[in-house]
């Protein structure tokens, strides 16, 4: 009897990790913290304020340790966006408002209120006491006019439990503006220069029956049981009936279907039958959104080629 591999979670492969961010231009440029997306692949799922899910590409990171990253939402225009406050306008005692998704995706669009308690020009940080918790990272810190005066980046904590105790830090607009200029001019550090591009990138998964060929091998990302996996991404519609097949003569294939925006494992399959170790998923999508598929080897360290095919079933 084979033991089942561990299911993918936010702790095992970062596909279920989440943070906050905000749109800074009508064509879909998004600002967040570098640490929110540094362990992800180049493609991430973005959940807009109205719940709509879209794909975005990681297009740049701050240099010199600056904890900022820029994403570009695909095929968008005329989006609502936040404007930046005048650099240097933040003042101690000023009212501020933090918006983000603390702790859980169910708490999306949480707003908290506080005041600026200190400005550290040497470290380039705005200290404030608006409640910020894990998941708020990358979200905007706003003034009373709704303008961005900082990107919430960290909290101060003297315990092992990372929770708000009254001291939060944001990256000020002076640094934000210079980073956005670098992104616009193409001078920001590229995602490919920050990660290994060959094994950390997601591949778009067509749903038209096209057969994709790939190989899992040493150096690819792995689950905690050291089995290798590739990630594929597609945009689905609620009610679509989809079949995905992963076939190989070299490895024991395994499929996981994930809905990152809800931090849910939707379906998985190991073997078609006791005599057929290929994997096949047939399912109905529960909602509109961005879905991730993990094409995995069942056993640790297995290497070999495989084919992958996805089709929308005709009703």
C-alpha cells in the first residue's frame, strides 16, 4: 500500500499564500511588498475588491533590499486606482487608514484606523498604530484624502506569535515613487533575476484539448515529501465541466486542482484505476476564477516525461 503524499498548503509551496496590494495605474499596475510574491512564480492570482479574479505577472522588484514589487494585471484598462500623496507630506500625529486582507482571505478589504507615531527617515519607514496583521503586507496606508502615503510592510513584535501590538511600519511615498519610476523605465530588478526561472514559472493551461509535453526532474519545485511538481494556470467559469489527463510511461502521475483565491484544494487524483497509474480529473468548476493545477510525481525523487491535456466537456 502506498501512503498518500502531503496535500499542498500555504506552508508547503506558497501557492496558497496571500498578501495585499493596490492598483496604481488604470492599465493594472499593482504595488505590493516583495516578500509577498518573492516565493511565488511569475504569475499570480489577484482578487479585486469586487471579488473578481484576474491573472497578473510579476514585473519588477525593488533593489537594494527595498521591500516592494510590481505586478501587471493582464488585458485591463480603465481600472480604478489609488493616487500617491506628495512625497514628504506624512507628519507625526496625522490620521492614517490601512486597508488589506489580514490573516484570512475571508477578511478581505478590512480597514483599520490610527495615527502616525514616528517617521524614521534613516530607515525609510513610517511608524503608525493602525492595526496590521500577517496578510496586510503590501496594502496601502492612506491619508484622510484617500491618497497613499505608504505601503504597509511589517509589524514590530517581541513574541513568537506574529500579531499586532500597536507598532506598524510602512514604506513611504518617497521610496514608492522612485521604485515606480524604475518600473516604468524598465530599470527595476526583474523577477527572472531574483529566482530560478526554469523551474518556478507557471504555464498557461489551454482548455481546448491541446497536448502539452514536459518533464519533471531534479531541480524542479517539490512538495514536503520531495516529489517534484509543475504548476499550470487557467481561468475558469462556474459550471464548466473539465477533464484533465496526465499520462506518462516513466513516472507515477498525480494531479491537484487548487483555487488560490479561496485557499482551497478543489480536487485531486492519483490513479485512474488499480492497474492504470496515470491520473485523470473530471470536475465541475464551483465559481469563476483563476485555478492552479499541480502536475506531480507520486513518489519522492521520480523523474520523467509526461503529457498533459485539458478539455471542456460538452453538455
